[in-house]
C-alpha cells in the first residue's frame, strides 16, 4: 500500500513536469497555439485578405471591399483618443462617442483622410511644376497639414505600377484563441507584433479591432 502511494506521487510529479515542458516548448512554436479548425483557417484568411485590401486602398482609395473584412462591433476594442478624433473630423460630427463608432468606421475615415491629403498633395505639386518649381512655398507646405497638425501622406504610387497591385503578405501567426463568436489572433507582420479581435457574424469572421503589442525597430 505504501509503495503504491509513492508510485502514485511519482506519476503525478512526472505528469506535472511533463506539462511544464509542454507549455514552455509551446511558447516558441506556432503549431500548438493555433487550432486546426475551419474557424481558425478562416480567421487567418480574413487577416491576410485585410492586408491585401488595404494595400490596394493605399493606391486607389477604393474602400468598397472594407466591409468584407472589417466590422463595427462593441466586442472589439473601443475607438477613442486621437483615433476617435479622426473619425469625428472626417465625418464632421463632434458628437460621436466611443460607443457610437467602431473599427470599420475608423478604417473608412482613415482612408478618406488619406484620399483628401493625396488629392491636395497632387494639386499643390502640379501647380508648383506648372510654374517651373521643384519646391513648395511655405504656404503650400502648410496646406498639406490637417487641423490637428498631421501631415497628409502622398499616394502610394509610382509610374508603371498597375492598377491591380499584387501584394504578398508576410504574416507569422503566433496564436489564435476562439471563445464562441469572439477570437483573438496574435501575429507578426514583419514590422509589428499585433493582436486582432475578430467576431463572427452570419458564419463569417470580421476584424473588430486591433492592438499593437510591439513595434520592431
């Protein structure tokens, strides 16, 4: 009886140690933290597709595909601070609150802001070149800054780039956890380590928010 008790204690200890090694080993591997399910695969495809859609939008400012990957949903992180200010400014509605806007609203507002800036950028430089200048006046430079002091970025365009951009994602998925119709996906896109919140609606997964965990130098 005494030997059996010691044997049982020994088995428990070995099991605990084994579990510890499995957990520690799993931290450095993708396989154990990403479930091999239809939901997990769809989540990964949605994230990859969002990068492709945004790459296209940065060139054309066509955001018609955004609702296929992004969604306004209260289960995602709140839209607040300067992000909320951007949505208010673009929509010219200071009454908007963090409870009345979502991630899709932010994405649409951000690219509307970029489109406005790109148009201004192109108009200002067209005028400068028509006058034989390869520089902008101080007034022209100031016109490329919004009311918050942010400088508008130019269009991501160069002569010879086709309208349809071929974009290759370089995403390394680290973990995906799914709790009913809400999921958290952690991945690295080469420049940042990101946590995305996704929600399931009508059988499809959408991105409801994002949190930057780490920016690479």
